């Protein structure tokens, strides 16, 4: 009976869980309400007891319900206790006064310290990655590759990997072939090639705000000027704001993280992406699209990319498996459109080629279907974590804070009282071996001092819960 009811590509327990989740988040069921018994739900939906139990276990793992011995399951999540929503940013284009390079260096150095809860680290923790399968893929790649992977790879990169990336792109409307793609050493390397290919020192680029600090620092290092645009925490940069910027400044390129951005976590609506692509194409301004987080969505399907609407090769689409599968492998890629030859030349001059074994291993991993299986589990884990973190922040942090509500990825952006400097919060939290990323590093302007980035890309444990509680007490102490 269950098999007959089961729609293609779905799980019955997830259907039941999502229905209850909507009721809880919509406050049709409130904290303390008792859920129907497992037996009653089984009879109501004509499903097995084990399926209903799976649904309840799934909701319990997200912190939405709790089990009480000899009593049943109860709602334990209260949406009304969500922190306030972050407002749209309004960059003032004022110069920064603080030594941000020093702050970035401190945060990165803390990554290696033992015993630190790394809320600052924007990569998935090893315990939620398929390490054993990755190891097998790497061993097999070394066996199969000519000279056991010690020879130079072709300039464009491993052909198997490029074919699989092109195939994978079909799910977001990509019309790519292996020849359209160049592999890189991670996504930041892809972005750097793109910036160098389409700009020269003294040019101006437009970015979202706040924006990943690595992109800002690289743009500065090659002599670019940066305009930071107003950014909505849910929908990203409005094409109307881009249009105004194009009228006011001689912008040579735009850079946006369109799906579940770092650090705001917004997802630009598909119609907004299409409008943006058309606008920039009309003005002859290339768009560098960082789609690093697009596969980590919490909804029913992957969002489209700006590249999905690119008819003229004006979008340089960059991505990687650094945020989903193997951060240390440094395997990324770019589909640079009409700038393909320029990007390949830059790769030749800067690195000659990419690491052979890692590319081959990831190409094999994608080809076998293991990646999609891993992503399904990763999405569930991260969505559960997001809800758990939101609940804990609402419970442990001071009243009045503001928080993003991402629909994918693994990053939260927290806004505190303006009297709190989050660099000072960072130094205080490190006394308790808790690391955060201060907001001031995500801009070139004198702003976001009272904000910080928090990663939930780890396994939820009592230790993580205690670390958030401690962080909340440190914030309260600073107030």
C-alpha cells in the first residue's frame, strides 16, 4: 500500500513530517501541543507505524517536537520566539578604519586550535561528510590514472569531471558541455581568474553587501574599486539598485552569490535572476556568479542560476564541491561563457593545470550517483541544524537581536545591539574556545561592527548547544 502511495522521488515519512512541520511553523500547532499518537496517525494516513515513527524521529531531530516517556510527542518549537528579521543593508561607501587584515588572520589561525567550537568556519564538518567513500574514490583514481596521477592534467581540467559538472548542471537549466568548463583549485580560484579576465587595475566592480571577505580582499589586491550595493536578506540585490549603480558609476563587472549567499544566506528569486541577466547583458557588463551553495537547498528543488538565463555568454558561473563534499580537495570549476579563452590563458600562466587525482576522484564520485545520495542526507542535516540553531539563539541570546532565515546553505547572520563590537565579542568568546566571524570583515566600509557570521555546518550535539548557550551569556555580559 505504501509503495502505491509513494510519489516518484519522495519518501512517505518526509511527506508526513513536512505536513506537521508546516503546521508548527505556521503556528497551527503551538509549543506544548500534543501530537496524535503513532497508532492514530498510522490509521489516519493508512501508513505503517514504522513510517510514522520515522516522521516523528525526523521532526525530533530538527528540534520541532520532543518525546515524553509514557506520554507521547509534543511540539517543542515556538516560531514566535524567532529573533527579529535582518533588514536590507544600506551601504554608505565610507572607508573602513579598523585593521581588518589582522582580524581575518586571527580568525583563520584559530581554525587550527584544538577544542575550539568553530562557528566561524564556513565549511561542513568532517563528521557529516562521506569520508570513507571519498577515500575509496581517491584510491581508485590513483590506480586508474596514467602514471598513477603524477602526470600533468590537460589545461581545461579532467575530462570526466567536466562532463559530470555539465551533466549535473542540467538540473538548474544549464546548457553546458565539457568544453565550456575549466577546472580550478576551488571556487575562489575560479572567481580570481574571472576577475582578472574581465577587469584591469582601476576598474570598478559591484558586489552585494555584506559579502565574503575573500572576494573583497582579492579585488583590492589586483587594484579594483568596489561598490557595495543594498542587499535584502531574503532576496539579495534588486536589479533596480544595480541599474542605479550602472547609471552612477562606470562599473566593469558585477559579482553576486545568487543562491544562499555567504554571509546573508539569501536566495535570489528566479525571476530576479532573469531580470538581472537581461539588464547586465543590455549594458555589456559581465556577471561573475558564485553558485557555491546552490546544491544545499531546503526546499523541494534546486533554485536556478543566473547562468540558466544566459544566452550571450555574459555570465561567468563559478562553483565547487568545497562546501558540500571535500573542502580540502580544492576542486572547483568555472563556465566563463565568452571569456573562456581568457580564463584558460590565465590558468596556464598561473598554475599550468589542476591537481589530477582529486579531480578524477570527484568526477568518479559524481558519475556513480553517490553525490546525490550524500546531498540528500546533507540537506536534511543542515536544515535540522538551522532550526536547532535558530531555536537556541532565540532561547539563549538577548531579546532584540536580529537573525537571517536562510532556505539553504549553512550560514546565519546575526545582528546585535549597536553598542556591541563583535570583534570584542570574538576575543571574549575565544576565552571559552568559541570562534565566530566578526561582521566587519565582510565589507570594505565602516559598518557591520555589531554583526557576526555563524556557521551551522556541523553535527548538532549537546556540546554545540552548550557552546551557543555560553555565547549567549557572553553577549548578555557585554550588554
